[in-house]
């Protein structure tokens, strides 16, 4: 019988591999743009391949690591069920809020807030999180606009697009 953590890791690996495979298949269906060597499905396809490989490695690790189940010790792990799920649930809530707010408020307003909250959730101080979130937002904007040629939504900042956008 496999260890419970190895079983969970194997299930997570299978789900990750399935997600990656689905992304790869879906990215193939996106039509390419005339005049480009790669289409809009190229980078999602790369991410899907990465997820697929990561899922396969995770399943293999779970199989190799599968050991006899440990003997449960009384009192260990009791009362931790709700705390254990707090961070993952907060991450999901922040991502859902980001997805819903971005078309209306724009990337440049929602990304720093979401990144700042995520950094604080994962134990960064507020000041450091705010600075990092603003810097990361500017870097992501530069990468998507200048390198990948993907426009990010401006939302309520649309009237000031020409003033706020810088050239590279």
C-alpha cells in the first residue's frame, strides 16, 4: 500500500499532466497570424508541454517514492484541517477576483493588488510586497507588450493609454 502523501502526489501529477495535455491540444487549434513564424497558441503550448512534463515527473516520483503507509500517531495532525486549506483558498479567491476585475479595471490596476496580496499571503512584509508587486507589474507589462506583442487590458485607464505607455 502506498503512503497517503505519495498517493496524493500521484493524483496531483495525473491532474497536472491532463491539464498540460489539454492546453497543448487546445493551443494547436488556435489559428496562426499571417506573417508570423509562431501564432498566439505558441506560448500556451510551451506552458502546456511544461505542465505535461511536470505531471509525468510527479507521477513517476510518487510511484518511486511509494512506501508502506506509516503507522498513525495519536494527536499528530489534529486540528490543522482548516489552517491547511487557508492559503490555497485565498490564492483561488484572489485569482478569481483578478480574472473578474481585470477587464473592467485593467491589468495595471489589478495586477499590483493581486501580486501584493499573494506576496503577503506567502509571508512577505507589506512594504516589500508593494514594491515587488509594482516592479513585477511593470516588468510583466514590458514583456507582454514589447517582446510578446500582446496588449494587456487597460480598463479604466484607457483614456490615458498614450500617456502611460512607454516605448522600448
